């Protein structure tokens, strides 16, 4: 939606760093980063909050696990879509 003020549902996602851990395993250095992902939803026109998926975490090493980020993003987005669809169906 180009104009957020016209949206029926506003979704906000925040990604917060939790931990950076460096280890040397099997002769390879791993730098694992862990992030917390929180999503909230609001239906301002209805004065209601929209239930969103529970908080989740993502841990990966950027050198070896960039595909994990893409997969986690897809899973989080799918969860948001399902919650918005359920909210819309309930509030027809």
C-alpha cells in the first residue's frame, strides 16, 4: 500500500541483535549471529490489535548461512499473512 494511512492493518516488525558468538570448530571459524524477530499488528480503523506470530529467533553465520535468512524471512512473512487473513475473515 502506498499510503499507510489508508491501510486496514498496520504491521511492524523489529529485528534485535541478541548474541554474536565466534567459535573454531573443525578447523573453521564460525561467527554465529543471533537475532530476535518480533511482529505486531494493529487495525487502527477498528481500534483493535491483530494477533501476530510469536516472537522467534534466527541464528546464522553470514559466511555459510545466508540462505537461512531468506528462509526465515519467508516463514515470518507467511505467518503474518495467515494471521492477517484470519483477522480479516473474523471481522467481515
